[in-house]
């Protein structure tokens, strides 16, 4: 198939018409011409910098060349057309104001954004109406700022709440990583990654989920890592333990009681003796016990945040002389 045969009789077709014709014949490449290629310099660019799409093997006797965004030649994706004869550059609808075509065909794009990343197509037509096409690609990434973690619950309750940790900002084409206690996330059904791994959900929070957590961001240009974040998980109180552990004591000795429990925030303690309130401290001393101090000592613990209470009862027997 030789499109030049039909076209060469009319040398003064406007370039818009030529491009339209080119659309019909883009599958056709003259076998004899030098290989037209595009090189992106740099290959990976940082947002805000400039990229050159260098043209190698530009055909001689160039009539015009047109740059397109994407891998397809469509009028709506045309950036600009350059005509060597007039040295005129005509911008088209895909021109953003940041693109320049040089006489050697090279396209300069300034202030690139991630949206500029992707494919670019160059179409050339020589004075014999021979058409050539080449595809180039450029990659644009952001220099990643320091990420930060936001939690959707500042006071999750053990056994009740799920917590979402989000690594911000969300930047496209970024790989997100998470660490717990400085190590890779453990394999667990209670941990779920979503939103391209930028969100970590802890499905059933327990006191083992306190952390600290860190998130990291990575792309081919840069990497960064957040400050560690610790979860303020509220839990307990657990069933309290009463000290002393033994039950038998001689009268006249001194007896000190104490009660322990794990709780966050710290539990409120109440001691009862045979069902009557005795003290509201976690420990107390009876300096000289007598037989009448025998009985049931209850330690009641209460967590005002989880609204849970637990008790332990201890039977104390005071032996006579
Ligand atoms: C084309 O011209 C531009 C601007 O003068 C230059 O930076 C670029 O290196 C040239 N391209 C080639 C392939 O030589
Ligand atoms: C590139 O960005 C800088 C700073 O934002 C601006 O001053 C300059 O005009 C921009 N250049 C183009 C070609 O848009
Ligand atoms: C992380 O980002 C901050 C600014 O947001 C920057 O100062 C720092 O150098 C970055 N760290 C790395 C390892 O790139
Ligand atoms: C936080 O996110 C988790 C998971 O999406 C959800 O189950 C929970 O209800 C959220 N908590 C709050 C306080 O919005
Ligand atoms: C970057 O993200 C955009 C949109 O999600 C995608 O079209 C493009 O291919 C990505 N680029 C790279 C280099 O992964
Ligand atoms: C998300 O993380 C998992 C496990 O760490 C990994 O296998 C997967 O490829 C990641 N997905 C994305 C989109 O980065």
C-alpha cells in the first residue's frame, strides 16, 4: 500500500488535511527510511522539572511533524504541529502551554506533573507524503513528602472497636508500606490493607495492637517514612489478683492487703468486707488483726472508660493464740 501515489499529485494540501489523511495510513511505514525513535530525557522525571522527548532518525525532507498525547493519533490528543518550511508551530487542543517543539522535532515539556506521565506519539510526514510514527513514554513521579498517619478512633476499646489507620497524603503511583513495632506486619486475619495499601484496618482491637505503627511511601524517585504512632487502646479491668495469697493468719499480726489489675485507664478500686464497703484504695493495712477480722474480702475494680467491672473474693481466717 502506497498512500503517496494518490497524494503526490496535489502538493499544497493544508497540514490539517495531511494529518487527517495520515490517520488512515498510520499502519504504513516506508521500509527504506531510518528508524524513527523517541527517547525520554530523563527517563524518570520529578514533578515540577522538565522532560525532553528527543527524536532520533527524524526523516529528511520533513513536511511536518505532530506530537500527540497517548498512544493513539486522535485530533483531540494533538499537542502541536511543526512545519519546517515556515518554522511555524501550531498548538492544538492537547497543548497545555508548557510544550515546545524544536526544529529537530524534540518536544520539551516544562513543569511536568504525574498526569503528564505515559505515552506520547510523534507523527511525521515528508515532502513525498510518506508517513512515519513513533511511540515514546515518560515517567513522572513526585518527590515524596514525609507521610503521616491518621487514626479514625483516638480511644478504641478492646474487643469492641475497629480502627482505620490512613497513611497520608494519598499520592498516585506510590507504594505504601507498614511496620508494627519496627517490623513488617504480622500475618493476621485481624489486619486488613486497602486503598492500595495506604489504609491499615485493625478489625478487632486488643491491647496487643497498641503499636507503634509507621507507614512508608516509595516510588522510583524517592522514599519516606512517617513518625511512629501509638494507639491509645482502652482495656480491662482484668479479673483482679489479691495479695497476700495465703488465707490463714495469726491474730495480733499485721495484715496488708493489695489488689492488682490490668486496666487502661487505671481502674478504680473498692474493697468490701463481708459485702460492706471498706476502702477505696488499691491497698490497705490492718495493724493488729483479731478473730473478728475473719471473713470475705472482695476487691472490686471498675474502668470508667470501658464501663466494665470485675471482682475477686478472698476468705481470710484469723487463728486464735
Ligand atoms: C534538539 O534540540 C534541542 C534544543 O536545541 C536539544 O536540547 C536536543 O538535544 C536536540 N535533540 C537531538 C536528538 O539532538
Ligand atoms: C513553571 O512553574 C513555575 C513556578 O510554578 C512558573 O513560574 C513557570 O511560569 C511555569 N512555566 C511554565 C512553562 O508553565
Ligand atoms: C521526607 O520528607 C521530608 C519533607 O516532607 C524531607 O525533608 C525529607 O528529606 C524526606 N526524607 C527522605 C528520606 O527523603
Ligand atoms: C473506623 O474505621 C473502621 C473500619 O473502616 C470502622 O469499622 C469504624 O467504625 C471506624 N470508627 C470510627 C469511630 O469512625
Ligand atoms: C500512574 O498512575 C496513572 C493513573 O493511575 C496511570 O495511568 C499510570 O500508568 C501510572 N504510571 C506509572 C508509571 O505507573
Ligand atoms: C499490598 O501489600 C501486600 C502485602 O504486603 C502486597 O502483597 C501487595 O502487592 C501490596 N499491594 C499494592 C497495591 O501495593
